[in-house]
C-alpha cells in the first residue's frame, strides 16, 4: 500500500522575499504619492515686464544703434561658452531696474553659484529679479529658494512643480504624463533692453567650466524690438497658473536663512575671483570686446516663436499651443539650402519624409546631431538611429558629432573643439534666416515640452552661423555615408553598410559598420532602448 506523502511548500528564497517586500512598499508609496496635490489657495500677484527703462545705462547705450536700424533687431552670436557666461554676468551687473530669468536647468555648481551671486547683488542694489525655473532640477532646493525669495526684490516661481517635494521619483510614476512635461525655455533679459536666448541652461558644462564633457551650444544676445517680445513671452509664463511661487510649496524661509544665503554667495564670489576659470572669463573674447566697446551686431527683422505655457497641460496632439507647426512650415518652404543642428534629433516618419522630399527636389539638407559616443542620452540616439539610413539614402548630408576633438591652439573651446557633446539647437534656412533657441527636432520638444526660439532674417548672420559647415564640421564630426557591403558579409546580408568618415591630422579616417568610439555598453543600451515603444517621450 503506497504511503501518503505530505505536500511540501517550496520556501521562497530570502532575496526574492526582500524584492517582493520592496516592490510592495514602492506600490503603496506610489499610491499615497498619487494623492499628493499642489496648493490651490495661495497669495500671488501678476506682474509685467517694466517698460520705463529707456533711461537706464543699457537703454541709453543701445538707443543710438537701435535707432540707426529702425524696426530691425540686432544680434550677437554667442558660440563660445565663456562668452555666453560673460554676457549673462555683464547684464546682471549692468541692470538697474529689472532682470527676468527663465531656465529649464539651474545647477547647484560653480557657475550656478556665481550667477546666483550676481542676481543677489543686483537685488541688493534695488533691481527687481524675477526668476522662473522649471522644477526638474530643483529637487531638495526648496529651502534655499524660499530663503532667497524673502529678499524684497527677488521673486522665484517654479513651473509645473512636482506635487511631492521629497519623493519626486515616485511622482514620475504616479503623475507620469504631467510631471514629465517640462518648461524647456531659456532666456535672460536685463532692463527690457537686452535679452540672451538660445540653447544653454545654467551649469558648468554649458560655460566651459566642467572638468570633463562640455556642451557645444549657441545663444544670441539681442537688442531692439525683439526684446519686448521675449519679455512678453516671459510674462505669459510667469503669470501662468502653472508657475507657483516657491513659498507656496510649503517650505518657509526665514531671515536667518536669507542672511546666510547672502553671506554664502558673497563668499563664493571671493573664492572664485582668483580661480583659473575666473581668469579665463576675464580673458574671454567678449570680455575684451566689451572693454574696448567693440561689439558688432547683426541686424534684421526678427520674430519670436514660442509654445504657450498651457501646452504642458493640454492634449499633446492639440497643436493650437505649439510652435512646432510654424517650424514645419519654415522647413517646408526652403528652396535651396537647409542646415539643421539638433543634439537630440528624432525626425519620426513624417519628419523623415519631409527631409527626403526636400532632398528629392534638389535642396541641400545638412544635419548635425550627436553620435552614440557623444550623446548624453542613449535613448535619443536609439530613436534617431532607426531613421538615419533612410535620410542618407535620400541624399541628406548627415553628420554625427565626435566625442573628442582637438582644441584650437589659442586654448579656447568652441563648438565641438574640446571634449564635447552637442547641445546647440539652430537652423539656417536658405542662408537667409536663422532660428536659434531651445527646440530640438524630436517628439519631446514638438509634443510635450515648451520651447522658444528667435527667427532672424539676416543673410549676414546666416552666413556667420553657417561658416562651421565648411570650416569646422569636417574636423568635429563624422560624415555618415553608405557603401555596398561585401557580398560575404553575413551581418549586413549584402545591405549597404554605414561608413563614418572624419579628419584626423589632416587625413581622412573611416570607420565601418558600427558606431565609432562608442563603448560596448552604450551599444547594448541603444539596442535595448530601440526595442521599447517610447519614441513619443524622447
């Protein structure tokens, strides 16, 4: 007679039990976080850009040149990171009435501290400072911001803030689709007379102050009528219901913290005064030209393109709030030549067909984006890679930024001329008009984030910006082409293979078949990410 064996329950391994407990805890906390909400009833006052600033030093200094170009605006391209930072510091120091500052990222690092110190110094001498920041970079900084906002001349607002001020990463789960849509705009306006607009955030890597990778980027300093348009767009965002005064988010500042912030920022300026970076700022090209009063502007009609702030709270496909359709119209109207500089470039099926159609009717289309080795976002490269073959086959000139290039003999880092990652967002239309701003050619910029840019009608500025195509591009980027693969190539199956061609030491160097200089792990990441249905988020 067979004996009955009791059923034996298999023990759950301790590591699995721990994993399950953590997962359960995350789910519970995420549910709780889903209940977190932003304040609805708090004091706030709408304010507008100051218009009575013609008698300021900036106003009186600029008036003669603006009057000489009636109706046009003037633009100074800022391709060097040092010059771009000098421009912001100089404007903060020159302002007498108002500073309106709007950024996606404002890092807690050396250049962030120095610019914050200059803003505080401006407030101390009576300048009204309005600081509008996207909340993405502000984690753990509410106390410091609230303390600074106690200054009678400083107002700070956070755009589309995370409901939770402590467990922000869980908001990315519980409020996905809300907190993942960000204000990507970037502007710095002094006395409603001069504005800096472009691709740079505030942080060491944007101003040639980082020890490792620095971003190649582009801004313009603008004077003339366009500045009032920039101020008007700032006011729309500043007074939007999506812009929350930092003090309304629950972190109370106090006088002691404000005094401590003043002292700390002043001390940081003293500490940086004799640093190698400070010396480089003083010796920068723009600093020298400002001293010699030798600053030349490019003049022409201009208009500001920008998304409305409510873009982040409405259906992504509702294009009434989007600047993207205007950009598509500009690209579609190109007759002979189009230059696209976009670090995050994912044209999608429609964009790819648009570029192919331009090439088919004889338009020279040049695209510069990051290589896999240079990008700081492998997921974006994964999204771009699926379209590059179609573009190259159609005759589009595709270049990919190299991660490391030789510096100039003068030691100054320029766009791509140091260990770099591309970050500029610039388009040149028929060598007549230039768009400089914050918008990448990718789904995130088109559908989800808010963006802005200045469109300038100036053949002279267009020629200046386009110089890099012949003078710099062959040295800083690989040209991507296709050539027939060997018939025995089992990997390609006879399909034309990619060739990356660059210049090293005056000689052409070619890489075949796979992304050059990219680490094996980066290739694995890009492959895995290419399998995920996340393109609309990139």
